[in-house]
C-alpha cells in the first residue's frame, strides 16, 4: 500500500550517497527531490543519481513539481504544488501505480482535493513556520492540522517546521506521516535524527491501529 511510505518523508536537494544511506537506515520511508531554479539537465541528472542510490534500498523517490521528469526516469511518483500540472493530468501521464501528492494551503484547496480520486495524499503546508518554505499562505498549527485530518478524504502528510520535539504532537492529530528537511539535513547524525523521528511516527501509527481494531 502507498500509505506505508508516507510515515517519514525526507525532502532533499542533495545527492550525497552516504547522507541518504544514513537517513534511510534511520527510518526514512520516502524521499522527495526538490530542486528549485535548476536547469532541466541538472534536475534530470540529480534525479537519476538519487534514484540509483535509493532503488537498492527499496525506498521510493518522488519528484517535486515535475511529473514529466518523474515519468522519464520511472520515479515512484510526483509531488505537486498548486501552480504545477493538475493532478488529473499527472495521473493520466504516470498511470495508476504511481504516487501523487498535492500540497494544500487553504481549506478551499482541501475541498478541491477531496473531489479528486487521482491523488494519494495531501500535504498540509505549512504546519509551523519554516525557513525552507517561507511563502505559505497558511501556518496551520496543531489545531488547523487536526481540522485538515478530520475533513480530508485522503491521507495527510504534515510538513513545515517539524522536528523531534514537536513530531509527537503532529502525529497525534492523525496525520499519516511527516515530511522534514532541516530536521535531518541539519543534524550532526542524520541516521540518529531519522531514527528518533521514525520512532515517534511509528508509535503514533501503531497506537492508531490498535485503537481502530478495538472499536
């Protein structure tokens, strides 16, 4: 199931093999390549390099913004923003087996997402202020995130300002998983950072399954 890959997403623009291997060893379940303002050839070569690292580790790579590139390199899927290719077109291009995520920054956009059957998850952007994502229309906070989870017809991934000290509160809202940048990239030990985040997310997901099975 695609949902299993949503637990801990690393958003990266790096191609450091050791770093990626350490992050995955620590528990990263999905990697999103986000390269802004890069030439198409540079984006292509970076995507191929990262996919070559991740494929033997059985960790999916999704491409930010660029469904055409995702198709070209046979990536696991694409993550789309509101100004990118419409999700319906991306699904037609990529086919039924690929992962498609869509960022939402307003409740109106969530309503639009709820009307779509072609996406696999929505990303609530941003939960907290973040230096890597400064142009968000909404800072949802925990209460806003809870509302998204309650209203969404799709699994929700939380992103923006998430780190080990607030990850438990984020997961407690019912999100399917968390996406991080600096919480792993800026850590002295990326494996340890990923382990801590993965443990928090895993505990929340297991507790949720237990509660659901007891109903």
